């Protein structure tokens, strides 16, 4: 857009300069031809011829410059068209990139939410693990106490069995003594 404006401005400036130079040349020629000078008409004709040749040369240069400027303007238009196509392609890529970026941002929001949920679950599991560890420790203490109680009960049972066996032995001994006493008593009664 800027290239087209600057080339158009340059073209207009060159055309204006050439037109101004042509007008000034014509004015100079008219002034010279009407000025009361002592030059001969041949000199004036020669000068007019030179001025005319210069004017023709200037017109040819102006025509060449105009053609060159028009060619430059056409090239600038073509470049502008190519650049507009490139800009459109870049805009399409930018839109696609923005859409992809927005999708990634949404996925990041979802992932951050999932991470928060997982962190909460992890904290809950850690708390559960700590509770279970404490419970296991309590259960171990309880099992040790039960084992101690069982050992004591076993020893007490063995002691009771031993006492029972001793009591049975004493009962048998007492019964034997009772029978011996009864036998002695019966013997004594017979003697009487």
C-alpha cells in the first residue's frame, strides 16, 4: 500500500517537473523571440532550433521516464498483489495458530483441574495410609497384649492342671489313708 502511494507520488512529481520545465522553456523561447536584440534572425533561428531540439529531447526523456514510472507502478501493483496473498496466508496461519493456542489453553485448564483432583486424592490416600498405619500399629500392640494374655492363660492352665493333678493325688492319698484308717478301725473293733 505504501509502495503504491510513493510510486504514484514520484510519478506525479516527475510529470509535474517535466511539464513545468516545458512551460518554462516555451516562455524563454517566446521571450527570446520577441526581445529587441541585435541578433540576426539566423541566430534566433539557430537558437530556436536548439531550443526545439532540447524540447524534443526533453519530451523523449519525459516519455521514457513516464513509461519507466508506469512500468514501476505496474510492478509495484503486482508486488502488492503477491504481498496481499502472502499476508492472507499468514493471517490464515495466525488464525489457525490462535485457535490451536486457545484449544491448548482450554486443555491446560482441564489438566490443571485434573491435577488438583489428583492432588486431593493423593492427600486423601496419604491420610488414609497414615490412619491405616496407626490402626495397624494399634492392632500389633493389641495382638502382642493378646499373645501375652494367651501365654499367661496357658501357664495358668498348666498350673491349674498341675494343681488338679496334685489335688487328685492328695485325694487318692487321703482316700488311701481313710481306707487304712477304716481298716485299722475295723481291726480294733474286732479286737474289742
